[in-house]
């Protein structure tokens, strides 16, 4: 369940950030000034590349959050919330 929530957060952050490349802006400008099938194809191609940028960003965020969350879930599952301080790593990190 936590990983699903993290995937939703990563996707939301990716969609909310504007990853608009200069080539896409140029393609949109060319299509807006001269709407031909060629300029529309280039605009669509640049849009596809922007979508891949969003997917890559979302997967990177998801991976980073997962690297943190999975060990926490494993420790909490084994020791419970009160037992976190009793783990070996907690004893090394906490004074």
C-alpha cells in the first residue's frame, strides 16, 4: 500500500512540474505560425519526448522514495514502532 501511495505522489509531482524542453517550444511555435502536417508531426514527436521526460522523472522519484521506505517498512514490520530504537542500525545512529 505504501509503495502505491509513493507511486501516486511521484506521478503527481512529475505532472505538476513543468518539464518543457526548448525543442518542444520551438516545435509548437513553428506549428502555431505555420500549421502544416510536417510541423504538426514534429510537435507530436516533441510532445512524446516530453512525456518520456515526465515518466523518467516520476520513476526516479519513485525509486528514491522506495529506497527509503522499504527498509523502514521492514524494520517496523519486524520490531514494531516502539522497537525501532532497539535495532542495530538505530543503536549505531542514535546517541
